[in-house]
C-alpha cells in the first residue's frame, strides 16, 4: 500500500537498502540529511547535504542539495495508490556533475546508465518491500 511505500522511503536511512550506489543517508533534523554515494565503478565516494523541500504524506517528497555540495542535485518522488495493495512510484532526479564542462560532458554520456540504475533501484525497492512483511523504520 502507498502508505507503507511512502513511510519506508521517507525514512531516508532505508534508501541504501535498495539503491546500490548509496553507502549511507543520515538524517540530521529539520529536513536536512547527509548522503554518501559510491564513486563511479566503486572507486572512492561522493558526499553531499540535502534539504527536504516537500513532504506530502503518502503523496510526494522532493529535495535539493545544499550549496557547496560535490554534486548539485534535486529530485522528486510521487507515490500513487494503484488498486487496493499497489503503489506506483514516479522518480525524477536532476543533477549537475562536478568538474565543470568536462564533468557535464561525461555526465551527458552517462545519462542512459544513470537512468538504468534508477530503474533497477526501483525494481529493488519493489522486491525488498514485497519480501518484507513489515516496514522497518
């Protein structure tokens, strides 16, 4: 059900459970969080702080990285009830790669890879929630 999917996602520390590129997400309070992701090909790591901008219970979450972040990014997740026990999850993520024009050029080439990663992460979320009998907070 949508409330379980929203609740699971809203507890940001759960995100690395199904997002393969994330090492950790730590909530700092007041809508602020610290994110750590694995670097490309598992080399190194990247970290940034983000702020939750929209939190509509069981409907939508959106965030934006804070000034000075290694990777400028923003995103939105919309949750829609489908039937009595199903949820549609629509994810939109935008980012600006580090390292100026060279980073942006590389990111443009890697966009299809990032899109596949996000789709895979959503499939992992589905599998995780369908095999877990309760939402763990």
